[in-house]
């Protein structure tokens, strides 16, 4: 039986940092550098934090986000070798639910609906691996946690870190 | 730490058999008896099966379904004693995702968004108990499977059966 991998969406498949930066520039004419997001909750990098929070509730925000560099090719490989589940903590933003499914259908059309999980807390998800940018999801995980680098997690050191999709490929080629 | 229970929606929290019957009567003027649904996939009880399948893709179908008898009082009890997760295989019908969350907010407002999981295949969900009407969800489950009676599962005998929410209460009071 194939081993199972749970893959997060925002900051893993989806370049949501870039999307925050682009939407902020569009609304406020100020371009925040990605460096500013390092080591802090991403929202704190923006002068108008309330406006950035509001993006999360805005129809179209999640649907229009860009795909993370290298994700499509790497996922092609993983989907062949493993049973891959997409596991996204989307439930706080109900308008994002159908947008996230549509987004996946656009960028990863070979992912079956059976393998998509939209949830709140991820603690009841059981797979062999979890690729995620949040410590709160990785800490209670019973399988092998894999920390995908994002600005906000730059200072965390207690999980195996993968900096980008090339490093994800190298990791799964080496095991 | 509280034990965890995963609770299905359709045919467990939601009286979806009744809803099929009501919508069919509304559209075709024919009232199918609940007895007709016993021992067969529910859709096969209806003369026009294609129309019933179409209900599942119709906006408003899931949002307007009635709550199962006894579910609200029994869930009040369970929510106090256990960590309860709602786990619904909704992903085949993307329009149902936000409707299911809205439905839960109406009938079970004390269920936190963190405890809602909308998925396809439930095989990666790990809890101590799963209350579900489908053998395909209960068979691979690693905890204690609990078969909630529905017409279509009447002939299955290989899981602990609970016929209604009173029996769910009795079961969890006795363990």
C-alpha cells in the first residue's frame, strides 16, 4: 500500500505571502518586501493589519492566489508514488471552501475530490507525512512532520525543515 | 484528555432520507414511503433516479434538509463529555460545502469551526469513535465504528449498530 502524505495549501501549494503583498499593493499602493514577513505572523508585516485580515473574508481572495514555485512539477512526482491528501484548515473562512476546491481543480486537476480535506483543527488527520508551514499543525501530528518554510516560521527549529518544493522532492527521493 | 468522536452528517445528524422523499414529492407529486428505502441504495427507491441524483447538485438541497430526530439533545450531551468532530464526505458536491457549514451553524451553533471536517474519503480521519451510516467509512476506521441505522444499511451486520439517537445516548452512557 502506498504511504500517505497530507499536503497543506496556504504557504505550501499556494504562495499566499505573495498574494498578501500583491493585494496590499493593489489597495494601498505600497509594496511590502517579502523580507519584512520573516520571523513574525505574516499579517504584522503590513501597516494596515485590519485590511489584511479582511482579505481572508473577501470573495475571490483564495481563488485568485498564485501557485507556489515548483509545486506543480513536484506534486506530479508525489502523486505517482504516494497517496496524497490535500489538507487545508479552511473552515474559519466558509467563503473559501468552494474557492479552494476550484483552485485545486485549476492547478492540480489530477487530485481526486476523495483526496481533499477542508477542516479546522488538523489533529485528527492521520497520514504518514504532513507537509505544513504551521507548528500548531505539525506538533500534534502522529506521523513524520515536515516544516515547509514560510516567513512566519523562520525561527522554528524543532521539525525537519524543507525550504522549497525542490527540497521536498529531494527528501522524498531519499527515503 | 477527552475521547474523540467523529460524527457523520447525512443520515446521522441530517434526515436526508426524509429530505429526498419530500423533494421528490414536491417535484413529482408522488410520496415514496420510507419503507421502500430499506435494504437498497436510497436513490433506487425512487422511480426517477436521475432526478434524485440531481438534487445532490442543486443549490439549497443540503441547506434545507431537516435535522434528525433526537440529534440536538443527544449532541448536547456528547459535546459536554467528548471532543466531537463533524466529519462529512461533502467534497463530491462542492456547492454543498458552505451549505453544510451554514446548516451546522443553525442547528448546532455550539460546534466550533475547528471541529468541522469536510472531506472525500474518510480513511485518514482518526478518532476514538465514528458514528456513520456507511460501511465504506466504518470498515477502514481505526477506532470503534458505530453504524447508525439508515434504510440502505439495513442488511449489514458486521458493526455495532445504533438505531437512533436514543441508542447513541445509551451507548455513550454505558461505556
